[in-house]
C-alpha cells in the first residue's frame, strides 16, 4: 500500500506512544510483564513480556520474548457479557452490551499474532456475525513488528506465513539502525500514519535510505531462513492422513502425555472456543456471559446424561490437531494455527506441536508412498 517506506526512529516511537496516551487512544504493545524483566542482566526466565496498553516508551519490550498471551484477548476477552437481562413487569428486558468501541492501535504485534485475526474472522462471521469481535476488529489498527524468530518452537513458515508476514497487519515495522522501517498495507494503516505523520520521518534520500531498506530485507531474510529449518510439512498429505486415521493407535501415544489443563488453548492466538453461562446478579436481573473454553478439558463435551463423546484425552488431543489442520482448512481454507509455538512452550507436560506435526507428516509420507489408506470420515467426526 505505501508508495514508499518511512522511518520511525526510537525517539519518534516514544513521541508516538506518549501522544497516543495523552489523546486517550489505547496503544497496545509488547511490554515488560514486570520490573524484573527490564533490569539489565535479568535472566531469560525473568524477561517475560505481555501485550498491554502502554503510556511510555520505557514500558516497551520490542524485539524481546514473545508475549505470554496472544492478541486474542483484545478481541475476544477471557470473559465478557453478551447481554444483561432484568425482569420488567411480567416480561424480561434484554440489554445488549455496547459495541461502539473507541479506536485503539496495536504497535509491535508479532506477525503470527496479527495473522491469527483474519483467520479467526472466518469462524466469527460464519453462520452468525459476532458483533463484539467485529466491532473490536473494526476499531483496531494493527502494526506488526518483523520477528527475529523466538526459538525452535516457532514454525510460521510451515503454516503459510513467515516471520515478517503482512497478513492481518495494517502496517509493519522492521528493525533498522536507529529505529524501524515502516510500511503500510491498508487504508487503516495509511490513515494512522497520516494522523501521526510528525512522529514518522522520510527515509534519508539516496544511499542512506537504500542502506536502511537493505538492512530491513536482510533482517527479514535471516529470520525466514532460521524458521524454515524448524518445520516443513506437506499440508495436502497431512490432511489426508488425518482424514483417514481417526482411530489410529498414534493418538493413544499422545493422550497420556496431556493432562487436559487447557493452557495450550488459552495462549493460542487462534483457539476461539467459549462457554456460555447465565449469572444471576440479584433478584430479577442477571447477565449472560461467555468465557474462554477449550476442547482439551474433560467437561467440554460432557453431556448432562454423563455420556462424553470424547471419552479420553486421546480423543481430546486428536480433536485439537484435527480441528486445526483438517476441519478448519476444509471448511474455511485456512489452517487454524500460525505457528507461534506458544502451546509447546507453555505445555506443562511437554507436548510439542511441531514435533507432532513432523511425526504425522512422516507417517503421511510413508502412507502416500505405499498408497495406503485407513478408516474414513475423520473430518466429519472432528467437526462435531
Ligand atoms: S497445555 Fe499440554 S497438557 Fe495442557 S491441555 Fe494442552 S497439550 Fe494437554
Ligand atoms: S496451535 Fe500452538 S503454534 Fe499454532 S497458533 Fe496455537 S499456540 Fe501457536
């Protein structure tokens, strides 16, 4: 979209963040999760970051560790009211929640988190348009920060993305000497830059600007090369294997390694399931609320009768893999995963999704070579 890139110097970024705070425009960015992280010499474990609204540059943790939760929380909060109700006379009045959200901007989103947004848009506008999700999406401008690749758990390039993917971003920052090269990809991104033009500077004319452009491309190319070594799968044969191996003994090897805690879904930028509960607040009034939920817990599919169609953790973990890599791609044309690796890093029992996908892909390659197929209909069962 941008005809030519701009520069956001470190000072320009500081000014921008302060201006946004002064104007009351929430600026969400990767920030230090605590004081310990930003201290010089802090251990890697202490250098935790999180996405939150910032008001000054000292809070920013650009280029540091992946924030522990994704951006999902700003579009689908862990808990939110769908409507309130109160008894009026002989009837009930339903009061919808406000959907006129104020404009906000995300500065420095990981590309794998930004890319999750248009992927989840599809289910949020499938047979019902989710007004709360859509209104927050409309109110938010997202600038991603080209990623230097976190660690061996990252595999964005194995799911049709890359460390500087533009998908889901209105603009992108790429680290260069003195700050960030800025590109815009949408009208929203253009409008944001135009509204805050004094924080951005033109690239130096001539060789100076070319050097910065080369630096930016070199940063992106190094990251691409690094992540490509983590995982590569053939999605066609992977889907085929999943579709024909619903009852494969492979799943029995994974279930016992999963304790059903659901952390993987909470940290995941694309997991979007929620439970709906009615909460009385006082006599004659209450709210209907939705809360993040996950197919990994034993109660997720438990029927009131006591029957549970996903009777053990083998079935629940299979559901996680099949929904992301078989059902969602068949239904919406997108893999329900951006390869951020959070689920593997956060799992208390060491389930490693990249390893699991590599294992399935290797089995699929053998089957494809042998021309073998097993049972039928996994896509239908996993969709239920
Ligand atoms: S985080 Fe690990 S143990 Fe917990 S539900 Fe997910 S895979 Fe299972
Ligand atoms: S499934 Fe794991 S790697 Fe994929 S987007 Fe979710 S948390 Fe990231």
